[in-house]
C-alpha cells in the first residue's frame, strides 16, 4: 500500500503544478485490484486506512486540490445485540489534509472474474462534492453500468460524473466500456470521466485507456492503453453543461491489444514478484516461439533464456529453427539432449512394461524429462519457467501433467491455436517494443504443428483441425452453448461430442496448471469454476 500511496502523492503533486484541481485515481488504487482474501484480514484494512491518511497528510499543503483515492473501508453494523463487521469498496475525497467525503460502491459485480459479494457490503446513498464551482458526482465502476446511481447523483446536483474503475481487459472490452459510459452520460445529460487501472495482477490485465465522454455521449478524450501515466482532461463551462476535452489516443487492433496485454502480463508478473528472469523450452514450434517473442518484448533479451531439448523424434528443422529464432532475438540459447534420460527411463521400466506396445506413456515421459530439466535450471538460477501451452490444448488435455505444463507462468493459456498463428504473423510484421521485425522464422508458422513425441507425429493425428476445434471451443467453452446448439450451427455431432467430452474429463489437469494471462471474456481461471468430478455433458 505504501508504494501505491507514494505513486498517488507524486502524481498529485505533478498534476497540481500543471493546474489540475481534481485528481482521480482508479478503483481500490490504494491496495490494488483484486486483493482477494487479503480483504478479510483486519490488519490489511488497517494498513489501507494508514495509506489513505498518508496521502491526505502529504498533500495537505496543496490548497484546493481534491484527490479521489479508492480503498477498502471497514465498518460495523449492529443487528439486534450483535455488532457485525462490514467492508466496503470505497473511494474517499481528500482535500487539504482531510477526508471530505467517502463513498461506498453500490453495485457489486459477482460474475466472470468478479467476486465482490464475498468481500464487500453494498453501499447506500450518493456522493456529490465541490471542486471550486463544479459539483462532482462520484460513482465506482459497476455503479456506472446501472441507471440509479448516476440518476441519484444528478438529482443531488452533480454537474460532472467521475468514475474510478478496475475493469479487467478482454478483447473488445474497450468498445463495450465506452459505449456503456456514453449511454450513461446521455441518460443523465452529464459529462463523465472514467479513470481506469493499468497493470497486470496475476492472471488479469488492466489496460488503462482512461477516457472522458461529453453529455451527448461523444468521446472527448482517451488516454493511451497499457501505459501508466497522468492524463489531463479539461472541463470548460458551456451553455447547458460542462464540455470535456483532451487528446484522443488511437484505437488498437485486436492483435495489437492482445500483444500488449501479454507483454504487460509477463513484465508485471515477473517484475512485481521479483524474479530475475525467465526461461522456457524452445521446441521449434509455434507456441514456444510466440512465448519467446513475448518474453523478449516484455523483459529484454538479457533476461530470457531458451533451452532446446531434442528427443529421438526431434526433426532437424526444429533445432535449426530454434537456433535461428534465438539468434534473431539475441537470447541465451542452450541445447540439452534428453536421449540419455529417455533411454534410462525405458530401461528402468522395461520389466514393468514387458509385452506392452509403446503409447502415450513414452510420449509423456519425454515431456516430463523436459519439465524436470527446466525446473532444475529454474531452481539453480532463480528464473521462472514460462510454459507454452495454448487454450486449445488446455481445453482438450493435449498437454502433459508435470511435463509441458510444468512451470510458473502460462503466457498463452488463453489463446486458441488459431489466435496463436494470427498473433505470430502480426508480430512478424510489427515491432511495438523495438526488438526487431520478423522474430519468428516463417517455417515455424507454416509447418504443421507437432509435439514430436513419436515418429511422423502431427497434432491433427489426435485433434480435429484447429479451425474446427477452435470454433467449437468458442461456442461450447467461451459462450456456454450446449452440444445441440453447436451441432445446429453446422458442426458434426461426433466431433462436437468428442470435444465436449475432452473438455470435461481434463478439468483435473487444468486445476494443476500454472496461472496465466486472461485475454478473452472466458478463460480457464477465475471465470471457469467447473467440478472435476461430474457426469453432466450437454
């Protein structure tokens, strides 16, 4: 909390020097979002209170400056003879060393990645405060998605709405946010400023891009996405209401948005948790190639290590392409053959396996040898292992427990395989972080995907074509369509039922997978809570 408080203090001082008299910070800016079960600890709430007091104290000498800070606030309610402890998702207005107002969020989201019913009590009432001659109505995030809170602020005299937010990113969310806030502004005929959190927090990404809309719903200003900075919005009196204005950052394409989210997710997870760097198994395939490119953009080549671990089934083109890509990006590259370990495992198990043909058991042994080697390097040198499995594989179980699933952070676990290919092509044509165009050799993108765990193996030996598989997963997993709905959309029943069965029976694997970055509206993580033990399939 102290670090966040210091950031707020520094930003507020700079804003004041540049003429601002209202500084709006995001939802729960004192502690970050989501703080999860830390919110259940009284000591955590007390530390947040101390941080709010610190901000007020340090900014006390800035006459007329109003700073809105988001924080959890404790409270109590007496029911009969029992005093019940409460917690609120609050925002307080600080000015000249005092807390002028404190507002508790009324509408608590409890869907997808949100779990606010677990932690907070709904607030009551409204909050309108004065900044010079402007009456400002305060809402918090979800409040602005409903009619009543904004209407109450208008009735209470608000001339401008301000909305602190912590809204996790997924593709398309930017358009959704702006459209919803434009609708809210038009409904109450008031301009609205939306201050949005930016940064990675475990699996969720906050993409920033704070913005303002005028009373007619038109976009008045928008900050660049994925960038932590001060953003200034000018409020000018008009004949009927204030007019807002400021710079408008350009839109991002879907691929650009995903790339920035992945880079921010890696950078913040590694940086905030204190890891010196990352390492990953580089196979010569598309998934590990994409993860390597993300890692270098996030951390720089000097903090990334790639390890190629050829098996008896690794084709020459795989290690040639792996070497090529490592040279293009300038990362440390090592080759460690797993042939001796694989032969030793087979010899140790020869008596137990006598009379049985080789199958996925031997394939998984190879993957697990690689996992052990990567984790050993991680233990010895402190770098965290990035896993390279994608969403299509996670959904269907086309991955090995304690093998390619072994590691600390799953960078592309929310990318369908078809998206992986699109993103690889996009990155080869674009260089957003200055690490070089065409980091991924073209052959890695064009050759048929293969785990290379047996002779002449390709992914489509075990899975439907990715175009079909991903289309089914989008409907069945992401959009909750039933089997009959998916079949009615034109997919073969046998294939749909097979995919649905794979999703169901591999839940136990996903529960043991590392945390990873969420970029869609439905990922395998906070917003996927299915039982491992169950028979329902529809």
